[in-house]
């Protein structure tokens, strides 16, 4: 068994119950078990002949010790576990689901559904009614029980009033997508005609992601706190079009984008904003936003953000080192003139290659060999390591190879060659001699070295007696 290593994950199902009980510890390392392997695992656990004992004796600690194997437990095994142990385990999973920011929602929900099904199997409900709740209604004191309800039961057992009054607590519970749609429907029913008030928009959490762009366009998002709460990662992922509409609505209602809001928007969504929306970002917001990654932005948007950053950090311009550290994330929009100024500021800024490679290629072509040497400073040798990057290749091709060798001396190749010396340029010398009565004649002499010599001789012209 110990020599199998990872091969234990490929064992035939029939070999699992016949193996040493310690095989369970090996199976914990498997990324996934087949259905047949899971059945064999349950058969081994039901035998009680393992370190975990009979399922009827399991407590919270036992379920936690099973680790990833708990995902393979079937209804038969789970139904034998004491209800109190199942409930304690369910609560621990739900708490972790919320505190960890839904890091593994699929596995958590899968396990919670299995526990809910086991509880339902051990405690059969009364016959359902098509129009009324047949279990204990959901109130503020048992909000966590919503997970045990099917979407249909949730609709019947959770009143709109209780949902709205406890909205923040409800949306923090791990629920399925189907259940989330039921909750959204009930919120909309409660506020039909009046619209969701702003204080409740802040509490929508994951429900907010279910709203269409058309619905978002009607929200009253007037406060930066509201926008920040809606943009929070805790509610899940927004689509780019939803973020655009959310920000458009906020700006249309007189809102202003701040540095913290830009951080909430995030680099990906920032680059997907419309150019008109980026234009509305105050320069001061860039100054308080911290480092933003604009590498995925279009060149036009990089240019926009650079100009705003330039304005935001203008007070640091007299201190090149401090200025560079602040404006560095936005240099992808810098024109060649500004890059030359940085290069010749008299202070080594030592631009790293990752920043250099994000510069506007068209502007880089305007930089001289000396400009690049001064920009990169102590990082210049790394340019050789990136010589095959398209930006470096195109820049090198524009430079004199002799200058690359003499100024950089890092072995870059591919620059423009010097003119060949196979033929010397024609050199012309002219001699002119003048006599009193001049007549001019011109003679051209070509030397072996292709130098042309022209002599202009003025000879006396015979006069008629």
C-alpha cells in the first residue's frame, strides 16, 4: 500500500474494501474519486473497521478528520451520523464559506446539500401543500435553515417581510443559484413600484449580480459608500457591462469616482470602462488610488490615465525619484518627450524591464540609444534577456549597430549596419590658373582611388597682330 503512492487513486473499486484501513489516508490525496470508488469507500466506512469507527458514533471532530473524503459520503452513510453532529458540521461549513469569501463554493454547496438531504431523509416532512409552507417558517431566529429548503419551499416558507428585514443575514448564507433567484424575486415583489432603497442596495450582496443592466439603470446609487458596497468582491463577479452601467448610473446621479472606488472597480473593469467614463475620473482620484494595473487597457485609455496621473503627481516633478515611483504604473501612456525628460533628469530611475515593455511602442521608437541607457540604468543588462520581445526588436532595428555596441555594450544585434567601405566616395579637387588674357579649358583626371581631379587652366589666347 505504501509503495503505491499516487497510483492508489487508480485502484479498482473492489480493491478498496479489501485493502488495509489505512488506505483512507492515501485516498484523501486523490483529486477526485470515481462513482464506483466512492461506493467502495462508503462500504469500507459502513463496516466500522477503520480508525473512524461506525458512522453512528461520529461527531463533529470525526467529520472534520475525514477531510476531503466527506465529499464522497452517500446518503446511507450520512443518515447514520447523529443529527447533532451533522448540524454542527453544517454550521462549521457555512461559517467557513462566508469567512473565506466563498473560496470553494462548489464543494461547500455540494457538501451542504448532501447534509441537508440526509436530514430530510432522517426526518420526513409532512405531505407538501402546493400553496403553504409545511415546515417551520423562516424567521430572524432560524435564518440559517433556508439552506435546507428547496427553492419552492423557500418561496413558501420565507416571507417577503422577513427577507427584507434580514436581507444582509440572508445573503450571507450559502445558497444555490436557484435559491438566489427566488430571493431576488421576493425582494423585487416587496419593492415593486417604489424601487429598492439605497440602504438596501448596499445589502444585496450576491443578489446584485442577478440584476440586468436595464434594472441597474434604475437604481438610486448616489453615495460612494453604496457603490463601494456593490462593487465589493464578497458578492461575487460582475460582468463588464454591469459595471459600466452601475458606474454610469452613479455618475449620472452626480457621483464622483474616488481613489478607493477605483480600487474597488479593479484593473480589469477599469480598462473596460468607456472612454467617456474614464475622462470623468478626477486627477485627484488617481493620486489616492494606489497602484493600478492598466496594462490591459487600450492605448487611448492608457493615454487618458497617464495624463490624469501626470496632473495628480505634478507637485513631485522637482523630485524625479519620487515622481517616477508614483507615475510608473501609468507610463504606458507617456509620450516620448516625457520619457526623454525622465531619462535625462539627472537622477537614475532604473526603470525595470516589465515597465519598459509596457511603454507605447510608437513612442519607444523615438528614443535614442542614450535615452534607453539612462532610463534603464542598472537594469540595462536585462534588455539583452528580452531582445526578442517585439518592442525591443523594432527599437533595435531603428538604431545604429555601432552605437548599440559602443553605448550599450550588452551584445544587442540587429541594428542598422554602417555603410560598407568597398568604394571611397569621389573626391574632387579643382585647380584654377588665370593669365591676364584668359581663355579657359577644363581637364578631368581620374585617379586609381576613384578620386576625381579637375584642373581649370587659363592659357593665353593669341592676339591678331
